[in-house]
């Protein structure tokens, strides 16, 4: 069975899917995106992702091509058509395809936004990476300043990921003005003396949907939380570290720039948060 994707109003086989060469997402990364997790054929935290999507579009003066109810229906139809049990759905909305390339934005009344969705299978609940943890290296954060808008401008995060792999690590933590901002595709945390420390929300980091859920569950479990910047040196002296993302859940970090974190294995707090998040999100999936 060939994969079915959604492109500008139509469900088509992936091999037959096409977008215009003039699409601004292709030419200028003039696009926003979201990735939602799917567990047991149900969508995790759709409302959170839909809210962030709408905010990203508002920040860029983009007009949604569908309502959020229609978007939910598209997600569910793709799950059904692709028989997806566990994995995720990638959604991208572009500023559309005018008839010529121009730095100025086209009139949304004349050029509607483009929309593409596709599914992918991936183990989320049972993952060897989750059980063993990952190694990260630090790199300078050289992305554009509006990281709170979830755009497709991902060249530098991709570059940083590959630099990490060249150094024998799985990911990079990005550093600006001496402090960690976030990972290449996740929010970053350390734990010291039982306190969870993570950078506060601003334009400097993505307002992670999984981040919001993890911190909510941590507060409900009466864990201590400090939202503030931290350095790589502080992280290397932490008792544990982890990252969060939509398809990574709560992923332990066991080494930073060659320095072992804590005992060198996933810590109790990150493991507990992963357990809580998995149970709560599975139960609330729609």
C-alpha cells in the first residue's frame, strides 16, 4: 500500500504529490510547520499544536488555508488512510505560490497559502534511545532571532545536528551569550539537587508543546522548577539532563561535550517525567 499524503486539498499517493516550483516555502522557507505524535492511532495534544500553529501564522501575517476543525479531520483521515498506529504527522503551511519570485509577500486574497501533511511511523513509547540516553555537544546558536515562530528555516539546526554526529554525539545544544538556548529540535533541561532548570520562554527559544506539558506534570508531581538560563559548565555539573520534543517525549542526556552527566545513565526525574507524560498523553489522545 503506497503512502497517502495531503496536498492543497487533495489526498494523493506520495509518489504523485506535487507542489509548485514558485511555492515560497520552497524558494524562501516562507512557511511554518508542526509535528504531532500519534499513539494507538490517536493524536497527542492536537489543541496545543493547533494553538501554536495559529500563533506562528499570525506572527507572519499568514491566512490559515483551513479551519482547525478541518485540520483535525485531515489528521484523522491520514491516520486512517495510512493505517498509522504509532509515529507522527508532519504539517507544513506555506505562503503559497505566486506566479513569480519576489521578496515582497503576495496578496493573500490572490495567492492562498499552501498546505501539505504526511504521516511517518516511529516507535515512541518503547525506544532504545529513551532507555539509554543521548550524548550532545555544544555549538554556537547562529539561527535567526525569532525562534519562537516554528518556521521551516532549519538549515542551521540541520548543520548543527550533522556537526554533532561528526563528533560522535546524537545532538547539539546551542549556546548564545554564554547560555544554552535549546537543542536542534528540542527544549533543553538540567536537574540539580532535585530542581528542574530550563530556559524561560522568549523569542530565543521555541515555545515547546511538550515542554508545556512536561512542566505542568512536574508541577503536579510537586517537583521544583526554575525557568532561567544555564551554562554548559553548569550542565556538566548537573545530576541529570534531558530534552523534550513532540516525538522524543522526555529524552535523557547522559553526556555533554565529553563530560558524563551524573552517573552516566538516565536519571530518575527524567525517567519519571517520561512515564507520566506517556501515560497522560496516551489517555488524553483524540
